[in-house]
C-alpha cells in the first residue's frame, strides 16, 4: 500500500499547484454515509442515492494545501466498510 500512496503523492505533486481545489468521489453503502460526512464535516457533501437506495454516491470539493492533506483524507475514508473511491 505504501508504494501506491507514494505513486499517488508523486502524481499529485506533478500536476497540482497548491493550494488547489480537489474533488473526492465515493460510493458507499447508505448506512455508512454519515461516517464519510463526519470526515468531511467542514465541507459541502453532495449526495446521490442509487436507484434501490442501497448505496449513495458522495462528491466533496476540498481546498487542499498539500498532497498530504488529500492522502490523509483517503486513508481516513478507507477505514469505512464497503467504501469505493472513484
């Protein structure tokens, strides 16, 4: 996992001028969406439920000052059961 994180960090640094607006997109089981909202509590979270209501698509825009801020948020969200980052 550390190699993937380092690769992502390098890519972010290569294409981004900080501070930068970064868009997170997740698909999460409906019963877990509040956990994502807690992680991004100071940001607007746009949600779109699936047809059957079992899953929710979440989009969050965050003003980040570094690649580390983005990576830290991803690492927090990966602890949520069933989450998929897009």
